[in-house]
């Protein structure tokens, strides 16, 4: 409406000037205006409409070109983000063999497994130390009991005595002053004394929990094996956890592209497309508006 008035006013002013320039006798009616002048006024109005329409079309074309360029820039930015997203995804899979969506859950699971394994290892190590302490205490008790046993003391003295007697007889036998029968008898007596000593030591050992000590040795071997297995598992878990933690930064970048940057660009592209559509619709509707305003 405003554009039409802007360009129609000059034609009205032209008619007014024509009327003012006439004599009073000629100003009696509009029929007195020469047909040639009325034609010029109509041509001026048509020219105003043409200028108005041309300006509007030029404005629409420039606006569409500007918006289209902005839309192309946004689409290029989106393509770059998509390319970065793919590169990040490929690098993450290369480092840890899994998709970005699974890295953080896997990292949390590995950290929980490490925590559990560390507690289990600490428990096994303490159990191993406790068993070793029991074995050492049992051995110390056996030693004390054996040292304080009078029978064992006598048998040890007897072995020493028989050993010395045999050494003397061996010397005499070599010199030919002692018969072989005495030497054989001395050897037999020494062997018998050693057997009696060994039996007494075994008796004392069994009496002081030798069977229990054997079970403790079995437990400590099993415990040591478990500790070794847990330590090996912790080494593997720690290495895997380290790789996942090093990949976490890439996952954060991938998540930022996926959940923030690309959706933001999509929203901007949608808004820009709507603007372009609105401009095109206004271009098509402009002649109707001008006709209605008249």
C-alpha cells in the first residue's frame, strides 16, 4: 500500500499543477483538461508501477542470493563436521576396537573390575601372609618341643657315642688290632641308633601338628597361584583401562559434534531455508498486494 502511494503521488501532483495553470474559465470541470495531458498522467502512473515492481524484484533477487550463500556456508560447515565426526569414530575404533557410544560404559565396567580385583588381591595376600605365619609358628613349636624332649636328647647323644666308637674301631681295624666282627657290630649299632633317632623326630613332628602343617602348605600354594592370576588380570585390565582413558578425549569431541554442533547447524539450516521460502512466497504474492492496494 505504501509503495503504491509513493509512486502514484507524482502523477496526482502533475494533474494538480496542470489544473492550477489553467485559466478560471478552463477550471470549471475536469473535462476541460486536454486528453493529451490526461494520457501523460496515466503514463506517469504506469511508469511508477513498473519502477516499483522492478525495484521489488531486484530486492528479492539480492535477498535470495544473500540467503542462498549463507545457506551454502552452513551446509559446508555441516559437511566438515560430518567428516570430522567420521574421522573421530574411525580413530576411536582403531584405538580400542569399539564404537564411541560403548567407550564410556566399558571404561566404567573396567574400573569396577579393577577395584574388585584389587580388593580380592589384597585379601589373598593377607591370607597368604597369615598361612605363612602359622607355618612358621608351627615349625618353631616343633623345634622347641624337639629340643626339650629328653628321649630325643638321649638318642642324639647315643648316635654321637656310636659314631665315635665306630671311628675308633675303624682305625684299630686298619692297624690290625681289632677284629672285623667288632667293626661290623659297631656299624650295626650306629645304624640302629640313627633309626631310633629318626623315628623319634617323626613322632614328635606328627604329635605337634605335622598333618595340619601339610594342609597349610597346600593352602599357601593355592593362595600363591590365585595371587599370581589376579596380578596378571590386573595388568591386563590396567592396560585396557589406560587405552580407554586415552580415548575418552576423542569420545568427548565426537559427542560434541554429534549432540551439539551438528544439531545446531541443522537448526540454522532449517531457519535459513524457511527465510528463503518466505522470500519466494512474498515475491509471488507482491503483484496481488499491489492490485489490492489500488
